């Protein structure tokens, strides 16, 4: 089991987070929106991006960069391609040496 942080709570990031939890990884999603975080954590849904899908109860979300990356062995960047540079610049001070970063940007 790995601790995984997914940066981006859109349909792609949320779908990947769901799959990772099915393989028993501890997954935390970072989202810009507190409303998205509240919905993921309390209702276990992300209706804006994955309507009708129930998220695993073990999947959690946060807007806090430090909390999102705490203990993460793998970080998945699932933000739109136009936002990768700025998002990774914003997160750079929080990455620990040796952390694997996977970019799955599209769009």
C-alpha cells in the first residue's frame, strides 16, 4: 500500500483516485475549492465532475497543500495542461526529496 496524493479534483483526478483506492492505496485529493473538498469528504461524491458516482469513504480531500502531500510517496498531477506549470510551481516547496511525481495532464 502506498500513500498517494492526487493534485486536481476534476473528473480525471477523481477517477484516478477512485481506482487507486480500489488497489488499497491511501489517497488524498487536493482541490482548489473548499466546496469540492466538503462534498468529497462529507457526501463522498463529486457531482460537478462525476455525477452519480459514489466515492470510496477512504478517499479524502483537502485544500491544504501541506496536508495533501503529508506522507505521500507518489504525487499525481491531474490538472489541465494549461495549469501544470503554475500548479507545480505552487507545490514545489512542499515536495520532499525522493517523492515520485506523475503528470497525467490532458487537454
